[in-house]
C-alpha cells in the first residue's frame, strides 16, 4: 500500500507539473529525526510538500542533491529559503543555490530570549521573594488583629490593622 501511495504521488506530481505555469517560490526547509534524518521542504503559500526524504546526513551537498531531484520536474525557481541556522542548510541555500536565506521565527526568538533571560529570571526570583514576604506580612497583620480583638483593652484607639495589611 505504501509503495502504491508513493507511486501515485509521483505520477500526480508529473501530471500536474505539465500544466503548471512557471513561478518563483520560497521554500521552508528543516530536518526531522524519526528514526533517522529526514529532509523536509515545503512551499508555504500552497503547503505543497516538495521534499520528504530520509538521508544519511544533513550536509549542504545532501540537501542540494535532494532538492534538485525533488524539484527537477517542476517549473519553479526557488528564490528564498527559510530555515534554522544549521550549517548544512545555510551552505545549501547561500552557496549552492545562491539565494536569500531568512531565519525561522523560532530560532530568532530563541536567540533574543537568551540575551534577556538571565536578567528576567533574576527579576522574577526577586519578585517571587517579595511576594512571599508580602504574603507573610499580611498573615502576620491578620494574626495580630485577631489577637488584639480577642481580649479586652483599656481606653484608646485600636491600631489600624486593615491599613497595615493593605500596606503589606
């Protein structure tokens, strides 16, 4: 069944490519690992899966050969690639294809978060300590209020426990 599905896909791609007008495309490329390296490329506007192939490695040459085989029957020109910053992918895109590379959003955000995560983590710990201390102080003020009103007192104004709790 698997072989029949693959054969059908190849036949359909060849049939549809005949009537397809030439176009320039962007391609999104990445590797997955199940059970071995699998090279994956998709055209993001149509969601057409250009490449899904197991490979021995992730080198630039391997990417270039796999993409050439996958797109040889299609009237397309790849003008841009979006991917992670893997060395093999970058070599494939910049040197072999000679096209523009855009980093994927995840890796851009990851790099930015590394720059600020230490300071933010420190501030978060400080805020957590302050919140714990504040909660303890509120509890202490509530306990003092309950203790004060549980016994009799002489003349004079009672402490403003509510204001103290609010301040805490």
